[in-house]
C-alpha cells in the first residue's frame, strides 16, 4: 500500500513549501526548472554558513519537483496572456 505524499495539491511538502516561500506571488523569471533550482541553491549558499544547517537545507531541495513548479508558472502565464488577449479583443470590438 502506497502512502499519499501529496501536500496542498502539490507533489509533496518540499515542493509546496519551496514554491510558497521562494516563488509564490513573484514574477518568476528563472526560465526553467534548473534555473529555479539554481536560484534556490544560491540563496541558501549565500544566506547560510557552511555546516549541518546548510546541508539539511540543500538536501530538502533534492525532494522538490522543480518541473511541477515551472509548469505551474508557465500555465499561469499562458492563462494571463489569454485573458489579456480576450480583453484587448473586447476593447477593440467595442471601441
């Protein structure tokens, strides 16, 4: 029997938490899952001293589904562009 590890609609707690703490509400412009991962790793490395705390934080990132986060923002961007396009069409049609 497999245990459900999803969290608040995300793959797991780590993915949800990193998205919430680092990207939620931000104009995400990191371009790719790798860019997001590199940003998070750099943030940890720049804001913590070497040692067990940094090691645990970096290990936490290993469980993050970076592809899921990137796709989430790509989908949001596509939906926003669609809404803006529809809004422009209505404005031009009425105008």
